[in-house]
């Protein structure tokens, strides 16, 4: 089964928290033009209009996208050919263990691979995963993963704090 992000030509942005609905819609239109049987110039039939449409419907509907992203993160965190859910490259931390950039509103942590802001988490990502109290994100520079545990404090500003 093809990854929905790849179906829309967004494979490089599948863990990008800044991907907007407009970005998804533009990618959908472009993918339809590139792969429509009457319009395709390359003869590439690897993607069908149906698979592109399913990908768009899933990624453009916020709740469906949250579920899909969660499943995708878990799938990527699995060992190949092993039933263990997480490989040894997964660290588990609390949100308070990450640095918070007040100007951009993102939480970040450097990775042991040397990437200064290898793990970056946006407020939107935390809101999307709020019912689970955890978020799994990959490093931007290598194959390591970070599982971030957090709780939500309900108040006027809805601040994110660690559970525990």
C-alpha cells in the first residue's frame, strides 16, 4: 500500500508539522495532473487517480490525518521483520526535557547524530496527539526516534506540560 504523502508527492514532508491544508490541496492538484491518464506526459502509471484521491481525502480531513500520521509514525518505528514495536533508536522523554523556542512556538531537542534541532515538535502536533498524551517523531538528520510524553493543562491558554 502506497504512503499517502508519497501519492501526493509530499514524501519528503510526511513528518513536517508545518504542512498546511493549502500545501496538501496544491500537491493533490499537481499529482492529478501528472498522473491523470489523459494528461500524463511521462506515461508513468504508478499512481492512479483513485489512490491520489484517497490520499487527499485522508490528509485533508484533520482527524483522519492525525490517525494516519500516528499509524505512519508507529509503522516507521517498527523493526523490519520483527514484531517489536520500537527499535533501539527510540528515546522516551517528557516534553519538559525539550527546549522551547518562544518566538516560533516549537519544542526541540538536539540529536546524538549531531543535528542541532534534530527533533522538532509544533504546538499543532501536540494538539493533534493530545488524546494520547504522547507523540513519536523522527530526527531530521538520521533514523533515530523520540517518544515525547506530555499532559495538557486546561486553562485559558491551553499550555502543554509533561504528565507526571
